[in-house]
C-alpha cells in the first residue's frame, strides 16, 4: 500500500529574485525524518547567474540563499 506524503500545515511559498514562483506542495521527503521537499519551477527567461531565493511559510520568511541558474 502506498502512503500519501505528509504536507506541511502552513502553505509554503518560494520567492525567487523578488517574485513568487510555482511550487509543488511541501511534503516530508520519503526515507528521511523531519526533512521536507519542495520542487520549484524556474521561470523561463530568468537570466543565468545567482538569484536570491527564500521560503515563506506561516507568515515568516526564511534566510535568503543564492540559487545559481545556468
């Protein structure tokens, strides 16, 4: 039997270069404890190079990291 993946209670959004990008739901990563996985869709036309990325959940923003787009 397949068990559905456990999603976060609060919606998670991802901000990339100042704009909100399309994501999959944040779910517990299979085979790990306490690790959530979020897949994002990089918008077409985003120029190569480093872009600031951060997670937004429960009314709070996470630390900003740089995502290198090639």
